[in-house]
C-alpha cells in the first residue's frame, strides 16, 4: 500500500448516527502514546526547532514531539518570497518527499525560498496542535525575515491533503501579532500572504450533510458540531482570507472535489482573489502532477498554471 492510499484510508468517515458521545479528541491524552516520528525530507540546508524550550501541549521530548522547519533557501541576496510547504498524510504521517521536498526544490529553482513543516501528528496529537505548529512556522519565518533573506510581506503556504486543510485553516483562521508579547516571534501576524491548496478538505458540511464525520484523526470520531466548525475553513472565510490557488481532480475519491468548488464560491463571494483548477483525471495524491502515469499528462500543466498565478501577484519573478 503506497502512502497516498494509506492517507486515503485514514480519512475514512463514520456515520453520525453511530455517535454515542460528543467529545473532541484531546490534544494531550491522559495516557500519552509515543509521538509519531517523521523522517526529514532530503536536501534541506538547516532544520529549525520552532519552540526550543518545548512546544505548547507537548507531552514528551522525542522527535515526534518537536515541530520543525526544514529550510531550502533560494540563491542570491534576496529578499525572496517564501513558501512554507505542509505535507499531507491524514494527520497521522507526513509525505515529506513527494509533498514536501519535491515542491521545495521546485520553488527554489524559481527563486522562492522554501520551508517544509514537520507538524505534530495523531494519535499522540490532535487539534489544535498541528494548527499551533503551522501558526508558529509562519510567525517564525516572518519574524526572522531579515536573517532568512525573505520578504515578510510575501510569505505563503502550500499544502497537500491534510496539509491542504491545514493551509486553508491558516488562510482563513489567523491572528495579528501581539506587540506586547514577551516572545518576539509572537509579535508578528500568522496570516499567510497567499495559499496554494492541493486536494484538501475545505468544506466539512459537505460530509456532515451525507451523515459522515470528516477529519477524525484531527477531531476524533465523535466531535461536537462546534468542534467540526472550529476546523472548517469554509466556515471562516472572510474578506481577510488569504488569496488562494486551489487544485483538485474529479477522479479524487478520497477528498471530494466539491470541497474545492464550495470553498472557491465562498472566497469569490467574500471578494478574495482566488483561482481554481480541477482536472478530470487523477486519484487522491497527485502531488505536483508531474510524477503521474502518462495517461494523466494533462496534470503536468499544473506547475505552469501555478507559475503564472504566482507571477500574476508578484510572488514569483518573471522567468527567463
């Protein structure tokens, strides 16, 4: 079973009628399990521990308890645009190569500094731990913009599957910095300047309308409606939502492509700059579209579409 299939199985849902309680999955279990360790992506320059003194809600000090950023700096003095890549994996593992390192190398080749996020995972961690990690990653890059040679006003996120949900969450649910915070990192905003969302869960009502519960590894099998709403990007769209490029495939049987269309409609109604591409072919987990079978060669257009969108907004310099 490949990683994409495994991620698909982990996102299976259960009938609402089968619920017997309404409790959210704890972020810090009473009887902690060993945190899931993720092998780092290849080719990174440096690794950054996001909370050197220990992450909030951490219940251990193993590798899986320590969220990190892996750096891929663009060549030249900068300041460069930056993108934080958030791999998928159903919130239980992270596809670090095909949904992390590959994209980081592509970004660097196009003059954008990249950072691959290792966020905390189920079963040891659930909501809100991954969201705290994503928020901290954005704040870290923005607060260290000068030393990282990036522009603090051109910091985006790019997520796949669960990472796509996490990216959409940050695009819709962000907070300004606290100028009085003791930690300088907390003094800057965690709003991404743009978001690239690949086959992510974006409209949870799409599932609950059919009597199922989405994202169980994040919020548990028996969440309250309030818990579902808290992690539903669709419910938090506003005029301040980050500009988004959304990618999906009609052939995705794991994350319904109607997630993409419903989220697009919400962004359009809110006046948020948005672009949507839904390809006909491709199961869940097509990455950048360039490593798929020859029959799916239409997907190889996606990097060009992404390049055009990034250049349209000035986040990527024109290519020679």
